[in-house]
C-alpha cells in the first residue's frame, strides 16, 4: 500500500501544509506537453493486450537497471535490430521483472509502477515473485475492459492535452485519424527534425531525399532545404502542433552568414565534412529553427546535456533508447550566445531548455532564464525527473529565475498508463517545496496555493500555447 503521505516532508507541521497544497491540485487536469506515447494507440483505440510489453519492454528506465544487473534485453522483449531472439511471452517478462523488483527500491521507477498498479488498475498488492502472476492476470483482465481502451483511459486519467514526439518526415496519418474520428481528446504532434538536421545520424542522407519528396522542394540546395523544413513545420502546425523539439548532443548554436551556411550545407550533404563541421551545422540549424519559430509561433524545445547511446555496442545491437544515455557537462552561456544575441530579447520566441547537467542550473541556466525574455527552463528530465531531482531543481533555480520562467512539469512518458503516476509525484514534491517556503514565511498562504496551481497546470498551458480544452475531464 502506498502511503498517502509519500514524498511529503518529514517535519509534521510542514507535512500538514504539503497535504493541503497537494489536495488542492491533486485532481487538476493533466497537461502533457512532451512525451513519447505512440499516437497509433489512440488512433486505433484498440485494447492494450500485453501489460509487460507496455510497462516493461517500452520503459528504458526499467531496461537500464535490469541490464546493469546482467538481465539480457532479449529476455525483456527487446528485439535486436536484425530481428529474432526476443522473448514474446508477456507473463515470462513480467515474472522476470518481479524477480528483480528489489533492484528498484527507492527509485522513481518503483514509485511510478506501484502507483500504476494501485491507482490506475485498482489492485492493493505489492509486486514480487509470489504475486507476479496474480498481478499480471489482473492487469490483463482490466486491460480487456472497455474502461481501459486508450481513449477512455485518456479521459479517466484526466488528461487535457497530450503531445507526442514525431520525426520531421512522419506523415502524421495517426494524428489525422484522431482528428477525423470525432473524439474530443486533444492529441497533437511535436516536430522533431533531428533525423534531417544531424549529419551524424545514419538516416540523414535518406531523410533529405524523403523530405524533398514529401514537400516537392529541392533539398539539394540550401534554400530548398529550408523551404522544405518550413513546409513540414506548417504541416505539423496544421495537425495541431504547438512545439518543436531538438535532441542535440550539445547546446551549441551558430549564426553564420547565409552564403557560408549554404556552403557548409553542401559539404554536409555530400559527406565531405569534418566532425567539427557537423557540430557547426547542428549549431546553425538551431538558429534556423529559432528563426522559423519567430515566423510560425511554434515553441522551441532543446534537450541537451545527454551523451546519447553511450554504449555503442548496445546501440548497434538494439538501436537507440535502450537506457544508455549518460549526462554530460554543458556550457550554456557560451553555447547559446549566438542564438540569444539574435533572438533572446524577443518575447515572441519561447525557447525551453532541458538539461541533464544539474551543475548548470544555478550557475548558468537560472541566470539566463531570469534575464532573457525568450528563454525558459524545462523541468528535470531523464535521470532527474525524480523526487530528489525535482527538489534540487526547485532549490537551485527558484531564487534566480522565479517560478514564471519555468514551464511546470513534462512527464516524458512512453505509456498512457504511467502518465498519472509521474504527474502525481511531481505535484507531491512541489507541494512539499511550497510548504517549506510557507513554513519559513517566504510565501503567504494564498501565494502558495496559487503557485501550486501554476506548477501543476497553468505554466505548462501558457508556455506551450495549449488550446482551450475540448474534452471535459
């Protein structure tokens, strides 16, 4: 049984204040502006058949811990890129997780999964080797129920807005099906152009060809390439997108003269470039994307500070997103200067920066966000969307950037089933932080309750330009 006081401060007086603040925002609708749920699930609205595939195989938080303890990824349902060899029996995968569930003690993964089992599926039973089959059978039974069909689940979880993350050349057919279905849930794409702006991606060259074919533009020229990107952004906006997302290894930006950018593009396109030029091209494209955001109004997200696919052997065998991303140090002051020199003073641009480099919070990011109108701080991400990670974030950035230069919470979830757990955790941690400020008389009670609403709901709606809800939740 999960304690009603979980994650609240230990001090009894502050805990009482945290309870009141949490209860005030507990049932507020969920705005999920950044995540990786599959839009096909909501387009088809078919039942989720296998809880192990949904909750284990898709969850790279679980995969990385189990892999670190010697559990083969094939045994968890992950297929090698060449195909074959992966476990397909969901019950066996679930039992394997249960046998190793002790590895997740005191981790957010355990908090999320315990919450999902208890509050989403309504089963008061701790996961372990003796209960694995009982829980698995219960989950299978509930998922077959009409109330657990994806769209009904979306509604029952009080989700007001859900943004997926989609490649620039995605045809967006699943989003089109959702819009045309008459269902009133708001599910929108997010424009993720990494595959056509990062020369180090193995699919870069083919991505340029596909981009040109989709838009009718000549992506062999710099001007045609930029027109093609604008056309795809327009298609995403027409499908409801409010944001772009950029997953770069660094936060480097560059603002080259147009003629130099065109020459660089030709070297990149032909593969006649050095590693430093690939980094320069990525840096240039961040500024180009900011310029396009000034024109079309799409919010710009930058996820930097992650060495993606650090385990090259694992990435080669299984592909990306297997839990091998590792935090790395960043220099945001110097890296963002070219972009901020050009656009940082423009309130019409919203650039949301996420990082895995916590050392930059108070030294660089909070001072930058506390000054430039265009810059806001994204919430803790990947390793840091955890109880201690959220606490550290609030403690390190609030005094310098305030609350209004942050954007609430993004769950970054890969499954609808875990979205409520992640938001519940964030709301509890934020309630505890605000309770501490209230107890120290650094906030008045009315202010604390107002900020609690901001962090749970309003800041994300405002930052991401979330439209008025069409679904009563």
